[in-house]
């Protein structure tokens, strides 16, 4: 799963939407289906760059979607099927969420094959 | 756990460090102890605002720490105990990680008690 879980992103700058949430215990099947559909739909939107997502056993999760501009984020927000799914989310699936929109300025990474050097890039 | 998992953050702007990683299977006890210690240590640093973190059963995790300035992030990066723990992370605990530093521009949230209105704030 290693390589699948990470978004393949271009060099910054780009924009990230950090979505932190706590699920209700309700409707796991409907939630899972809708979440997969939203990722599929987002991948087809102009300006979508990639997404990373994780949820713990306690119901708390973080999803970070990445976009090439704030306009792309606004257009996704206005997408009709996405808006309808957000309504279902508030009614059924989420107890609480927080959403932050951020401009990514710098990025770097490291893999076990890289040796110690690569993280010492931008401070 | 609801209220504990979310960072209590001031209004933007502030800076977020998005750390995505895949764990090795090694040294769960040592990792857990070091991760808790790093959160404790970060909380005492100037400019630290809050952190949210989750790891899934498959070993992929996202941690978002929030800071009041890029200078605060740089100072934390230079902290000696943090630097030593990062070395242990590369040697033992992580298979791959990606780190992105971003300026948070807008933020909003919603809780089940809020009704539908609060998410319709900034577009």
C-alpha cells in the first residue's frame, strides 16, 4: 500500500484542503460508498492534484486533497453532486468536522531507499 | 474523544506542517513513546498552536501540526531532541514520508449541534 497511499504531487506552490472529522457510528456502508465516489469524482475535476486520507479505529480521520488553485477548490465546492453529498454528510455521517484551506509553500520527502540525505533539503 | 482529537486553532493565517508517513512494522513501543514525547515537547515550543494526528491499521498516517509562523517551524526543526528523534525515525520507524509546509488561509468547521448553516460560510 505504500506507494498508493501517497499523493503524487508537483512541486509547490499548490493548495491543500485539510479536512479533519469525527464520524458518527451510522451508515458505514453508505458512507464508504459515498467517500469512494467523491474521490472518483474529484479525480475528474480540473485542477485536482491528488488526495491522501486516513481514519483511525476511534472514528477520527484526516483527508488532505490537493489542487492547483483556489479557483479549482471553489469549483469543486460548487459541484452539484459534491454539494448534495456534503448535505448527507452533515445529516448522517459526521459528528464534527474542521476544514482548512492552505497554500503549500515547500515540500520534501524521504523513502527507506534514499539514505539519510534527502530530508536535509529545505529547512 | 471528539473534542480532544481536534486542535483548537486561532483564526487564520497560520502555518501547517502536513506529515504523511508509512510506518515499518518495527518497534511499536519505542515509536509510541517517542511520538508522545514529541507532542509533549512541541506543545512547549514558542509558536506551537496545536496538532491533529491519525494512523490507520495499514500503517499509513497523517499528522498536521500548526504554528504561528515559519520561524516557529524552523526553530522546532532545529530543536536538538527533535532532530535526534527524526534520525531514529528514518532508521527504524518510517518506510516513507512526505512533508508539506503550508500557509492556512481560511478555515471553518461544523458540529452536529450547529445545524446546517455553519458550513456555508466562506466559499
